[in-house]
């Protein structure tokens, strides 16, 4: 699936839907691109699915995930009407995903050592034990039938993004199931551009703050206030540093607490640890 998104030319790839006016699309045997779609002919139909409906979840221009519905044979396939009808779900679902991603876990435990995953030209993985520990910490557990091999898709997508010259898509900062902040970065190997090293490590304070700013939809100034809070500065010191009044700093703090669901400075800072 990661190769289908990043390498193959196919209909309704997430990147294309994210840039479209209506971020939803369907695929089935009756679609005009059915004969040439690798996803339909090599993935969906062999697994017993006759039709797929995709919706990219966007909020304020950022993509937070996707909703994908399947119909199995021999039921009716999805249509243009279904794609149009589902679009109204995009914003509220993106908001829900955004809130869930910033987990409220406040005691993640000890920092994990950095790990390395090598992705060769054939997309075979060589995973260090430290990297496997990070990957395992992305698996939600429970009865949802999600396993470590499922979440490694983020590794492939980072490697593919780097190979295709999309450096900004080759890094991400995410909250793991235990509450840790993980930074994933794809780095080209100097000897061969098709071989990629993916490093997984504890995110820095600035990287965590940047992720929180996106999750909680903080303004640029609110992000600056969060950075100053993490540096241990009081409200009056933040005001001097940013060239604003203490009153304005406190107004920003109230907005930050409201958006993040935090009740105090200590609770907000705990989200960064």
C-alpha cells in the first residue's frame, strides 16, 4: 500500500485527494480507471473487495488521516454520489483525529535510545532492536488487530518521500501509545540514493512544541509562548523576551490552556515530556 501511494500511478492517491477541491473519491470495476489501477487489480480485488471509498481528513489545510470504506463482492460499488455525500465528514473527523493524536498520557516513563532502520532499494527492512522498541510503542494493542508490521508503513512513506525529493515529508513527530514523543527522520545514504536510513529517536523540545502547535491549532505567537514556557521563563520574562506585555502573555496562556485542555502550566509542560 505504501508503494501504491508513493511509487505507482493510481487513481485517488491521498496526495492527489488532499489537493483536490473535494477530497473524496471512489474506485471499483465500473470506474473509468479500473483497468489500469494497480490498487484495484493487485490489492483490493484479490482480497475480496469490489469497491473502495476514500476521504482525506483535512483541517485548516493540514491532513490528519483518512477514512477508507470497502464493499465486498458481489455488493454494489460506490459512486460519485457517495463521494460527494461523505465530504461533509472530513472536518469533524479531522478534528477528532487531531485531538486523539495529542494523547493525554502525562507519564511516558524513561526515554528510549535511538534506533535505526535501513531500507534498501527493494524496500527490505533491517531493523535494530532499539528501532523495534519504538515501532512496538506505536501499536495501540487491544482487539483492533493492529500489529507492528502495520505501523511500519510510516517508515516506508518517509523513505519514499526522501527518494522522490520531498524532504519535508520524510520527517515526522508523533506521540506514541505510551506517551513518548518520537521523531522519525529518513536520511539518504551517501553511497546509494536508493538506500535510506530511517532514524527513530526521542523528539527534542522544539520538535514536540511544533507538533503540539499543530495538534492544538496554536497561532504563531502562542507557539512562541510555549517555547518560552518550556525554557522555564515566567510570564513577565516571556513578555520581555517577545516584546509584549505581561497581560498579553497571560491572554495567550489562557488561549493555550483552553485549546490544549490543560488546567495549568505544569500540565501543559507535562505534554511536552
